[in-house]
């Protein structure tokens, strides 16, 4: 378990699939995520039950508020390679009333700190849609910098194309 001032990162429990299904079914929560096809609660529960245990290659943790134990989002380091010391980061806050309150920033710091200290990573990257200003602000606060961009790589629900921004973080750039 990774504990900060306002969030705790911990493994998911299978019964929490309902929260993930609810978040994934909410267009406001997923507006900047790649769309999946709609899925039933039963299918989501089976998918979560089938998740492999956390390992070096894929660490997936729930973001919880310690004050009330409420699961509010998820954070993930995936594709970690010991040869390169690199992994890809992902994060989202699924509970809309918890967005924009610093939970994501602290969760990102905790997860990246874990990646550098425990997994011995050298570099963590992520892709974010340029129009997702709040996420970019969060990542910059943690120390991520823009390293590149994929032009018109994300299509929103209204059919508009947006650039995706590649951001990277080296251990020495992590801000506390």
C-alpha cells in the first residue's frame, strides 16, 4: 500500500468492478480516454476477476481516500521493461466529485515514486490528449515534460481531432 496525505494506492478487490464499470459508462469521466465498446456489468466483473496479479510488467492500483475508504480512481504502470528501465503511466479519477481536488496529482507522485524506488525505473511516459488541460496541468506539477506529439491522433465524440501529447518523467525530475 502506498500512502500519501490525501490518497492511498492499493490493489483492487474483485467486488470493486462495479465502480470501474460505472466510471467507464460515464461519458464525462471517459471523454479523453479511448472509447471501448459498451459492456455489461457482468462482463466487466469477469474482466476484473481475470486480471493477472500485479507484477513488474503491470502494476494496477486503486486510488482510495483514506478518510473514508472510498475508491475514487485508478493508477497503472504497465509495459515495464528492466532492460530499458521504462514503463507507461496511466491514471484517472472516476468519481466526478473528486476531480480537480489534488487526488490525481498525489496519486501520480506516489505511483511514480514507487516506479523509481521499488521498480528501479529510469523513465516513465504517458500519452494525454492536448485538450485535457487539467490532466496536463497535473502531470506538469509532478514533473512530466512534453517530449513529442502525435498530430490528430484522438477523435472526440463530436468528431473533432486532437493531438496527443507524449510526456516523460525521469527520476531526477520528480517533484514532491
